[in-house]
């Protein structure tokens, strides 16, 4: 697929109406008739970026109601602009302005022909719309094994969420990614673009899928990197995540078998890990600062080590835990982190949740069949949504495949199946397999192989050949 010249020469048109104009009534595209006034961003944001403000409705079904103001940033094209790429770092709630500024060198090639635009999303972790003081610490990671423990978790989680929800109840009720996709289309309209290209990192893939379902006619191109599956039913997407996590664990086992640096070298690594988990389930293991950890706690802490390839640390932690000391999993004894409530407001509204105890236990049983090393991990993480979230307004759903251009995906080893679940829905799409472990190859890693393929696609519409891989980098 290569873009026609007419698409490449559609320059953005910006009409200045003022930086803080109120949100107007929706146009035929669903976006307000507004525009942007650019000025220096200030603070520690790169001087290459220009910033503007855009007011959008809190509730898009009430365009004349309360508004919030989004901060939008643009990295102008350094050559003749052929269009605009809208970029989200994910999160959910990641501050796009800060992330684009931080990683601006990674976008240098893209900016030779494209304006790159991002925004700080509603209710994001930057705290622009939701008070961080009430939202930073929400529910704890819960691991209930029976109905009584489940009910206790619901009560505790409800208390943890309440301060954030009560601070801004109307906004809290409109944090789903479909609502945020309407914010994205408001940005598109304010830029004067008939169509937009999109680059989504991590949870930005859920925003991308939501936008594709609502506004397929407005998408010129969409690239998604290391993203979760928001097109399959939750049971299927969780199965894919577990299979991918097990694949990462198998890589750790192979590394340990061939490396004398592994503290478990020469042992049955998988059996040792499973024995540690079972022992902690029977009686939580002691760690630093009087902390104690059950088996599910250890799985949660191990997840980060496996998915960042911090294998030497993980091996040492397992070896110590096999002798009764779990401090290697949490050297400072801080315990498991609480879930950030502003992020949960998005996750839960996007359907990452369970409707009651039976659904939760059924999901745990399914995970045992797929993941002998990490079963229950995903279910316990999403349990925080169960006590308070109404029916999800933006659940996973298929994409309108025939209305979309071919997509480009990027998937590291343990996220590749989830990315493929999205891209395989649209004929002609391609997913690059990154032959290593590392989340966010374009934004976080600055991987030259990935950046080259993504830039060619977003600028000229040139997809790589099916089956393309990028080697583990740096070598």
C-alpha cells in the first residue's frame, strides 16, 4: 500500500479562534468546530514543541454542558508537511506532551514529512483534571480464594476508589477510551485535517481501536506498538496474555540453563519457582521490613522482572525464596503498589473487569489451564473494577475491517499475539515481530529497525513484507 500524492499534499489548515474557546456543538464528524492557537509550551518541555489548549465536553452526549481543557502539543514537520500523526504514549492517562518531549529524537525521521501531535488526556496521570492527591493511591492488589475474601476485597477497593470518584464524579464517569476517541477527533478537527494518521504505544492501542470503531473514515493510517488486545472478548485476550507471559518465562528458563550467572543454574528452574509459589500460598514468606508475601504476591512481583528481562535478579530472588527469604522480590519491603485510581477509571470502563464472584473464579480456573507459572495474575489485577464500575461503556469489540486502511503492528515476543489479534482483523495489515523482550519499541527503546518501518508506513503508506522481524536490540 502506497499513499496517493493527493493524500500526501493535504496540508493542515488552522484557523485561530483563541486558546480557551468553549467546546462548540458537534459537527457532522462528531468533532467540535474549534481550532488551536500555538505558543511556547514552557516548563521543561522541549523548545521544539508548540502547545495549545482545546476545550472539549466532559460528556460528549451533552456538548453544551461542562467542559475540560486539553493541552495539545505539536512537533512541526522539519520539511514540507504531508499531514499529521496523532500520537499517544498509552498509560492509560500518560501525559503525551511530556513523553513526546522526552523521546523527541525518536521522531526525527517521521518529522521530516509529518507534523507529530500529542495531548495530555482527560483525567490523566499528569493530574490536569483529576486531583492527584485523591487518586494516586487506590485499591490494593487483591488475591481472594473464597467468597468471604472476595467480599472483603470489594469493600476495601470501594473505600480506596471513593475519594477519587467523589472529587470529580461527572468526569470520573466519562473516562472510557471511546469518550477519549471523541477527544481525539476534536483534535483532528481543530487541526483542520480531514484524515489523521495515528501512532499508539501500549494502552494507546485501546485508544486507537476505539477511534477506529467510531471514526474509520477519518483514519489515514494506524500503527500500534506493544498494545493490549481490545478487539477480542476478555477471556480470549487474557488467554493470549498468559501464553505470551509463559513464552517469556520459557526464555528465562533457557537463559538460566546456559548461563553460569543464573543463581538457579543446574536446577529445574520451573519446578523450583512453582514450589516457591506453593510454599508461599501455604504460609506467606517473610521479606524486608516485616513484609510477607503469598504466592500471588510473588507472581505479581515476578511479572515485572520477566517482562523487563531482569533475569539475574529474578533468579536470585527465587533462589533466596526457596530457602525462605522473599526479600529479593521487594528489597525495600514496600509491599505491592496500589492501583492508580485514575487509570482504573479507564481500564474498568473499557471492559477489563469481572461481573461478580462467579465470573472472577471462572477466569482464575481458565488461567490455571494456560499458565502454570502465573495463573491468577491478570484476574487479581482487574478485580479492583468489580465493586464499583457500572456496565462497561466501551467493552472490547471487533474493528470495522472493510472501512479501515491496512494497519501496522509491532509486537515484542510476549505481546506479539495481542498485537496480532488487532491487526489480523484488517486485511492487508502487517505485524512486525521484535525478537526480544522490551515494551514500546518506538517510543521507549528508540529501536532503529522498528522506527524505520513505522516511519515509512506513516509517511508513504509502505508496509513491510509479511513476516518481517526486527532483531533484539541493542545486540
